[in-house]
C-alpha cells in the first residue's frame, strides 16, 4: 500500500513539474515530458509564463549540442540550439520561443562531457564521436515525433495562444520543421534556413563536382569520391550494415527529399539561404516547382555572399567576425507578423 502511495505521489510530482517547469539560469523555463522512447526535455525562453503568446518552435541543426553547459568557472551558460546568434528579444516580444533538447543529450551538460566543438560526447570513447545512444536516436522520425509531443503539451497550456503557430529550423532542423508542419495542422507558418530540398547526401556529390570544376581536385579523384558516397548510401539502406554502423542511420533518414512536402504545405513558407552554401544552392530552382504548380505561398530570401551559418565569405572562407544570423532571423520574425 505504501509503495502504491509512493508511486502515485511520484507521478503527481512529475506531472506538477512538467506543468510548471523549472527556471534555469534566470533565462528560461525547462519542461520534461515523455513518450514511448523516453523523456523529452525542452525550454521556453522566458521565466514568466503569464503572458499569453503564440509558440515559435525552433528546430536546431545536427549533432548533440546541449541547450546549456555547466562550468565550474563560468556557471551555467547557454547554447540553446543556436539562439545565441539571434536577437532573441525580437522573438520573445511576440512569441514563446521553444527549443527541444537533442535526443539522449542532457539539457544541461557538464563541461567535462562536451568537446572543443561544444557538443556532448558523454560516455563515448572518442570525444569527436557521439554516444551510441544518441546515434540510435538520431533519425528524422524521432525528432518529428518528439516535436509533435511537445506541441501537443504546449497546446494545453493557459499561457499559449493557439491562434497561431510558427515552426522554423536550420539545416537538419529545416527537415524536422518541414515534417512537423506537414503533420500538425495547427502550424500556420514555416521557416526554413540553410535547407536542402533534395535531402543531404546529394550535397557531398555536388561538392566533389565543384572541386573538380575548380581544379581543386582531379576528375579521377572526384569520380572516386562520388562512388564512395554511393557505396555509403547503399550501406545505409542495408539492414545488416546499418546495425553494424549506427552512424549511417542519420544519413539514411535525413537524405529523404522534402521538396514535395513544401509543395504540399499550403500555408506561408519562408526559405532563406546563403549563396555560398553548398547544402542550399539547389534552393535556386525551388521557385520553378512552385510556379509550375501555380502556388504563391513561398517567400524566398537569397542572402548574397553568405555561407551555411550566414557568415560572410572572404577568399573562399567564412569570416566569423562578420555574422549575419541576427538580421536574417529578424527579417523572418518581421515576415511572420505580417
């Protein structure tokens, strides 16, 4: 009897915690819910959830970046799925900004468990290889299901205005955002940044071709590299190989083309990319598909001389002293309010 009471009290505590959240670093409110694959942690970038506002769900890119890092010297500091690059105030003025923690990745990671690139390697023997647990969870359907579960939870909260729902993502996150928008009828506007409409692996093949065209490598070398990409993709679709090399799961999952999803989404779409981004250069032909289908719900924003993360490119390299993410995102936020 006592054990049953303990379980009930424990479940009640978990429910209360998930409903009210936990303040982190006097910046955000963290929540924890669960689905069949385990817990899902996410933050709302605000500490006072009394004002009713629509949700702006930001889908971060690839690799197991924690949302926060705990450091003995610096305390807790924010990564936040890349939102540190934004003018966050322009978003939270109008929206509840929501970011979901990466799967099998702590929301707050100890600095000892992140590598020089700031992503979580945890129990991995190699600091530059994610944990096996993360690799097994790193597939598109999992991210989408987790996102849908979070939106379902948020829809029930008194502080959420359900008349509007913005979902946006960058790079890998653009694929997650796309699939969420297709699956959730409440999504009213979709934002895509540094997206690849035809998947992922194709950019590697195009990269070999460009290097050969620019005589950075020989055509023989390009041919060899392209054939290796084909073989890697074959392995990713071979159940036995996939079981042996869990890192192939993401290549299989995220290399699915998403252009048809964009064409089937009948609400406003905002597509932004840099002209120096090999991942996104096929976005230049996306408007042709929309024109052919007589669709006018696409807003395309081409950012000249910027790369994948919207830094200026000088002499063929990104100049990290010249970032443009803030203005890129501000343009999008302004567009969502029209």
